[in-house]
């Protein structure tokens, strides 16, 4: 703002997937108007006029004045809402693709922006492009790591749990039983028990009510039994039985 003697500046980023733009950063000087000092951070706006978007795609800067008779109503209303008199728009591009734009606002009077000012703003836009692209790459990397972690956790869970009830499977049960059998319960005056539960004539449920009803019976039975157990107990499903 000080370098261009403007009242405020904004860095806006495109959300191409949803066809909107939003304010990623703002710099407001003490000379800005009261309405202009209203924070615009993270505010989202519908895609701007086709002519403006085309200029940004081509890397052409735009200057808007509040008294321009050809100014689109949407932009005029936006300038009036925040008290802007003149705005300089500089495209932000990465590999010739527009990813946003820099806005330099003047709310005190209508003014032009000279070559030195536009060149300076273009340099700012170039730095903003690097920062925004680095942020995008970092976010993409974090999302990829998150997806990979979730996939690994899903595979690990599926390898040790029953698909239907979510109970530990045969592998987990046998490992737990082996660990318990290795403990010297006699010396500690303790013991353990293994309880086997089975549904008699379960095939009748599947044949008469359908496999979906049979699955629901297993799921609900597992849930109710689990609620009766202590944290140190283990309930697992082996084959067609809850064990």
C-alpha cells in the first residue's frame, strides 16, 4: 500500500473447482475508508465477469473506476459497498494458468496507476504465485499422506477384524489366547475361561427371512454381548459363530 500510495491491497485466489474466488490475504492502511477496513478475509465470491476472467487468463492487468459508465453492475455495487474509487487488478499465474489476482484499492479519489506501480504490483503477484503454489502443493501432499494413512489403517483393520460385525477375527483371538496361555496363572491365583456361543438352526433364519436379516441378527448379538464384557475381555467371531 505504501509503495503505491494506495489505501488497501488484497490477494485473491481462485477456487476453480467451485467457480469462485476468495480473499487469501489483505493489507489495509490507516488512510483506508471505514467501509474498506471491514475485513474481507476468506469471503467467497462468485466467478467474476467473463471479460475480467479472460484478462486474468491472458495476464493482462485491469483498472476499474467507480465512474466508468461501462463498469458491470456487480463490480460497481462491490466498489460502492466498500468505498473503493479505483482498483488495479494484477493476475497471479502459475505456468501461464491463472490461480488468482492482486487487487490494489484507492478509496480516497479516482486515480490512475503508473507503470512503476503496475510493475511493482506484478512483482508482488509473482511472489504471491510462488507462495500460493507452495501452499497448494503442501496441501495436496498432506491430503495424499492422509489418504495413504487411512488406506493403511483400513487394510490393517480388515486383516484383523470380521467384515460383518467388526469383531476381532480368528487370527487375533488365537494370538490373544496364546498370550494368555503362556502366563503363570497358578502362581497368581487367577484363571481364565473361553466361552463358545453358537446359534442353533441359524440356517432357518437365513432361509426364511433372508441373509440380510441373518446378518442383522449377528451384528446385534455381537453388540449386546460386547456391552456385557469387561475391558480386559475379548469377543471375536470365528466363521459362522460368535466366539
